[in-house]
């Protein structure tokens, strides 16, 4: 997904293989604003880079994934 939240080669692969959740990071500082957390085409996305979550641990467990 790009900064405008449009489909990309990666999102197409995730959809093709039936991925249910995508937890990602590596967006920092000003880049956090372009991140996406939510559901798109049946996949739950969550941006969890350290600075995007206030440098606090985030539990990633099956129950949590259902809420993303």
C-alpha cells in the first residue's frame, strides 16, 4: 500500500495468499502520518513501529489481531 493507501504489489500478494493480518513498522517520524491501521479487502493492517506506539510494548496475540 502506498502513502495514498492504494493497492500495491505487496497488498496484492497478501490478498492472493489469504493473509488475515499484516503488522508492519519501519515508518518513523513524519512518515507515520502516511501509515495505515485498519482493514482493507479483508486484511487487518497495523502500524506498530516503536515511535508510532509511543515506545511502549504492544501485545500481538490472536485476540488482539481480531480487534485491529
